[in-house]
């Protein structure tokens, strides 16, 4: 049974697209046929993060409007056999998406894929609404910071009341909390909210904690999903996250301040 | 200035205190200047929800009347409302003749509306089929029970009864009830009990970290609540006179 997964947050810049790319790639790595759909029409980024920006011919809006079929618009990943990307349009805006059009495309994708990962735009307007409307599960991406937590809370309220599952009275969307850009040192100094604080405020099961990492920016610029950088802390944390999403029990890592060695303390910068 | 300071008596006890208060109030927005029509339609509404129309305070809004409508018979209009259990406190008007008519009978005039009000939801029609004898006691409204977290931006209203929230209430969420409010998770939003003016209503919470609590329009905001030593504790909030009391549960 195919699953529609939405990666959403309310607030912008918290790491939705990075997360969509990492989780989608992680699912494909574990043998699930996966497509990542960019709902951020007008501000498309997913193709850059996935490193397929030079191969975009047709996009999501073309398919919704019937100007191209899915086979023409799906971009196959160069690295993984069973991973595809459906890019957003750069020239249109969010009003180009209609509920009926999105439903038709998602249902068609559900027939051929195991996982459909929807990369939501920021905000709570039409684009974000359509990205989450048909979802079975939601990953709410939150930075450990009050405004991000508040926006995530608002988004959780919308997931519980404005989705198709809610409107049809079916089982609610399964909600997962993913904390990104986590900086244990700043948490211990009291400059950032801790994992427990965020969990308590949002009252949602914790799927993963991704540490703030140089590897994320590097990976974005190279167009390689950070989960493929298995040497990096962020890549490993995303790997754990995907395992948990698939039902495995994996202990959370990277939550505590790393003790610095003697030489690091002597020579290491901060 | 000197004469003023001579007449002041600084050691006298204050006779009064001015307080701001938020009240839920019904606004009757007149769309046509047609007293017979209003009489008929109000009678139909009263038949639907007799309890709603018993000495209900009312603001008469004349500012939405089309300019083509003639002068309003204000005393006649108030009489019709009065017959159906609506008691006019003030009018809202922009036309000079309406304002003059209100001043003539010493009725306060409010400025024309902003966009702050919503249409009132009448309680569900009590009589669908005609029943031979009217029920002696008004039926008790079931308590509204919420089991999932109430998120920022959500508003939950328990009309005519109590509201119980088993889960947490986030900042920016709003709980409204005509009766009492109970919150068993962390309470970080707003809670307004007794919004139709029930001063006996109370708010109970296990962890009081609310943005605002209010009973029958008397309220405290978190800036005041935070100074209370019971901030974060299990408390009940009740009203005596016009003072909100916060006591440990």
C-alpha cells in the first residue's frame, strides 16, 4: 500500500527541502520505490538539492494541466535505481495547482510508487494546504526556536482539521516531529530550546534530531542529498530517522555536547 | 492648578474603580427598514431557540442599512425587540438622523462596525416536530470533551455547557465555554469561561501557564498571571464580585 508523506513546517528555512531529499533518498536506498514531489511552485529548490536541475523538462504544473504525462515529467535519479523527482514549475505560482489536479497526479503516483514524499512550501496557504491535504503521514520539521515551534504547532492543528482524512472522518494523519539544526552546545548554554522542551510543547512523537552541520550546506551546493554523506553527523542522523520511519527502534544520537579532546581544546576553534 | 490641589482630599477611600471588560454581546444588524417583517422573523427565531431570547442584551446596528431606506422609527424598533426578549443597550449608527433619534431617547451610540464580529450561531432548533407539552426543565447540554491537543489558531466553543480538554492547549489557541472549562494537559492558550455572563463559571487547570483567563468578561493576561506564585501549578479560577481569584486545586 503506497504511502503519501508530507514534509511540512509552517515556517520557512527550517530544512523542509533538505529533509524531503534526505528522507526520499533514504527510503529508496532501503529498496522502496520513491518519488519526491516539489510543491513549492514558483520557488522550486528540490531539483537543485537533488542535483537534477539540468534535466527538468516538464514539471508538476504541466502534469496537473495535462500538458505532459507523468512519464515525461518524472526525473530519474542518477544515483539510485528506484528514486524519482517531480519538479515544481519555476514560472508559475501556487494558484496553478488545483485540488482535483493534485489528487489525480498523486493517485497516479500511488499506483506505481511505494512512497510519495511531498515537499511542502512554507506558509499555510494554498501550496502548503495542497501538499498536506492528501497525506497519510506528516513529518513536521522544526528548529529548536520559539517562532518555528509556534508555526509547527499551527501546522499540526491544520493537519488535524483541514486534511482529507480529517474532512472524511478517517484515521488522522500520523504525525512525526523532526527537529533540525540542533546545536547541543547552544542548548546547554540556554540559547536554544532543548529536545524535551520542543517535545513537550508540541506533544508529538519524536522521529529524529538532525544536528546543525556543515555537511548540509556542502551537500546542498553539490546537489547530493546529505543522507548519502554517511561520514557526516547529519547524514547519519537522517539515516536513523528513515529507519525509525520504517518502524525500527533506533536510539537518538547527537543530542549531547561532544566532549572535546585535549588537542582539540588546544587547537580547535570554538 | 493650585486651586485644584486645594480641593483634593488625598486620604479619601476611592469610591469606584474603572475596569476594562470583554463581553459577548449580540448585535442585531438591520438589513431592511421593515418593522412588520422584523417582528415576524424574530418571532420565528424565538420559536427556534426560546432560551436565547430572554432578556438578551443587544446592540442595534443601523449602519448596514442601505442609504435608500427611509428614517428608522427607533422607539418602535426597540419595542419590537423588547417584545421578543431582546433589550437594546445601544445603537450602532452612522446616519445623522439615527444618531439624533438615539440621543433624543438617551440611548448610547457606538461607532460603526469594524470587522470583529461573527454571525451568532443560534443553539440548534429545540422543536423540530411539534410536541404537545413543552419540556418543564431545559435539557442539560452535554459537556464537550476534547482529547487531542488544541493547537495555536484553533478555537473551541462549548455552547451552553462545559468544556473539558484532556490534552494540552498551545499558545494562540482559544477555549470558550458558556459554563466551566477544565484543562488536564498543559494550559498555554486562552480560556474564557462563562462568556454569556455566567459569573459562577470556573476554570480548572492542572498546569496554569495561560495567555489569558477570563470569567464572564473579567480577565487577566499572562503578564499578570506570571506574577502569581501559583503560575505553573494546578489551580482553579473563580470570580467574586469583579475580582478573579486564583486558588490552588
